[in-house]
């Protein structure tokens, strides 16, 4: 899991400098990305499915910058194969969501990828 996180972090850092795992610090400057790997399913035969969520956050009323950021994330991750020391995982875009935050100034987008992972973790 650690190596998978490192690979995803590196891909997202190539798109944007402010990338956080699971939770951004309160001092984070907008816009930024937060990613998580909420579920990993192992079929027992060496194939795993991992869900990868990437949330884009911004505080601008105009969502053009956020939409552009998320399009760049998708261009970087969708159908991309990441190779680790003992595994390979290919990510496929599964959904795009517009999320409403409790703070009306915040704009959010969430892209979920399904990763098909072969090899050991």
C-alpha cells in the first residue's frame, strides 16, 4: 500500500504541487488535491481492485481553474499503468462528481478511479 500511495502521489505531484493524502492541513493554500485509496479488494488469485479517489478543492467562485486542474489529473491518471517493484496497476476513470461543501465558498470535484492491480503488494 505504501508503494502504491507513493506512485499515485508522484503522478499527482506532476500535475499540481499541493497534494495531500486523505486530509489537507488547515493551513493548505487553495487550490489543492486530496487523494485516498478507500478500498482494496483481493480476489485471492493475485488480482486486486483498488479504488482511488482524487478530490480537487478551490475557493474561487469561478470554477474554471478547478475544472482545468481536474482535467489535467484525469489526463495524467486515466488508463495509466503504474509499475511498482512487485506489482503493476492500471487506473480507469469510474466517476466524476461535483460535491457541495458545507462552506459555500468552497468548490469541490471528486474523480474516482478503479485500479486493476496485478502482483504482490
